[in-house]
């Protein structure tokens, strides 16, 4: 039967009878005098119907209080939810306020849009256990973004055995992965500061373990770090400093959450030491930006008496004239979405390592007296 013939059989809308409390596709088909598949096509395959026919079907459905096919039933039929889950290690607000995370999310979302895929955010801040949420999430795949090695939510994600991509950490053998060489990156940053004559340096690092700790980092805590990025970035600093004859064990290191307020607190503590460091090496831009603010409040000239470096080169870094390590934040997200799409189509897990670049700006200068 042609579409035009089907259209000619539609009953006038004023003939709609009393219907069951919950309308179905069949209810609509009976009212209109068309097949159930015709009504289904109005929702699932609109290109198969003439526009006027589809409009009549949707109008009658609205009159009957029918809002569309059950998404759960559709998932059962197709085996797809059209959603990918993003698991990350901070509170939900972090995804929208941290510049580096925003850049990554932009790339992930843009690529997901191209594929018609939605995102489900699953936060796992310190002290929270997101394992249950991960197990219950109705998703076609998972993106693990910057999680610690031993977090229960990571184990729960891998146990589901659905397409999964790790971005940054944890670095798991055989798992699809997107990242950079963090160790060589911080090595380059430290070499830059050393070349300017600095020898009294301190390190500001974001979390080494997902336990909410803030304070000095001793050898035991450094050795027990479960965040892969934290370990690698400290190792990069250590490589360069020890090669220059500086005792790594004597280098002050302070740890806190990745935000400017924490960066300010850590910097104040570091700058209160004797001798006062002439350079602060931060593992993120957010910590570095907080350190710049603290230095200004303390009256410590940058870069005259203090050099400060960051990591990420998110947009605020350029505005603050911050020397930092640039990584392709948006491309990380784009690559993650592409790898997930490949995995969902049966492709093998791939490892994508992206390039980085040292960006020297006005927050670093020669060491005082050099």
C-alpha cells in the first residue's frame, strides 16, 4: 500500500474514542486505521512517511497523551542506548569550572555530537564511591578520565566489559588510551627553570591519592601515589633536578586539590620557608595561577624574585602570562570519542599519544643574583 493510500484511510480527529489510560502504538494505529508499523515509523523512521501523514500521526498521539516509544524497550531491541558515560575523579562542578577539564569535555562533546551520542557524567570525588553508579549506568561505552589506579569505580567500569577508553590515567596495559608523556613534559619545564639559574625550587602538586589530603609530601606519600599523572610529573621534575645535582629529597613538595585557592595556600606555605624558593613548579595551571595570586598578595615580585610554572596551557594561562606546558586538551576529548566509536564497531583498542610544547612567558625569569 502506498503512503498516499495509507493517508486516505486516516479517520478524522474528531472521531477519537475513549482510550485506555496509557496509549500505545497500537492504540494510535486503531484510531487512525493504519498499521502499527506505520505509527512506529513516525517516530523511528520518519523518512519512510510523507510529512503530512507523520504530522497527523503525531497530532493524534498528542491527543491521546502518547509521548513516544519506551526508551528502555528501544534499547532492548537495538542493543544501543546512544549514550557514553564519562567517569572522572572530582565533583560534578569540576567538569564545568576547571579550564583543562572544560577543554577536554568540549572535544569529547563535539565529537559525540557528530555521532549523535549523548554524554552521561559520573563524578567520583574523594570520599565517594561511584562503583554502583558505574554498574547501573545505561551506556554503550565508558570514558575514564583522570582516575586513580585503585579506585573502585575504575574496577567496576572494567568489569562491565563494554567499550572503554582511558584518558590520562590509569594507564592500563591492553586498554584503549589517550594521553601524553607527562614525565618528559615536566622534565622540560624543570630544565627551563634550571637554565635560568634557579636552584632553590619547590613543587606544588595536585592530588597524589584520592583521599582529600592537603599538605607536605614526604617520600612515603610520593612512593604510594596512585594517580599515574602525579607520579609521572613528579618523576619528570626529579629527573631534571637530580641531573643538575639537586637533592630531590630536599626539594619541598606540597599537595592539594586542583584549584586556585589550594594553589594559593600551597604557595604561601612554600614561600614561608627558609631559604625561600626562587621558583615554584606546579603540576597544573590552576595551582600555578593560585601561586601567582599568593605571590602578589605577599609582595613577592614575579619574575624578579620568583618564577612560577604551570601545566596545561588552558586559556587563563595566557591571560596571566604564565609559563606552562601546552597539551592538546580539546584533541584529547576528540580522540577519546573516536576511539570509543571504533571500539563500539568492533575495532581493536588503540593507544594515542599526543604532542606537548613548552610555552615560555613572563612568569619565569633569571634567578635572583644570577
